[in-house]
């Protein structure tokens, strides 16, 4: 699965989150969160956790095919 950086940025803006705050909600360090955001190719579990952290549906943060 590929995460859309633009969609994640929009969701972070809606929630008024910094990367540090998102990392805290997700349960990882800021550096690990940056790795996840820059890598974008993630497992289904990771995508689900990211969606939960952003309080959106997982479909809302995936790249369109």
C-alpha cells in the first residue's frame, strides 16, 4: 500500500498536528514517523494505524492508482 503524502498533510492540517504529535498518537518516535511518511510504501497494519491516528478512513490517505 502507498500512502499519499499530500492527503496525510491535509489530514494533519485538519487535526492541527505536527509530525511530533502525529508520532505520539501513532506510538513511535518522530524520526520513525518521518521514515514512514517519506517511505510511503507501508503494510496494511501501518496504514490502518496511520488512519486511526489521523481520525480518518484508511481510504482517505492512500495514493490513487
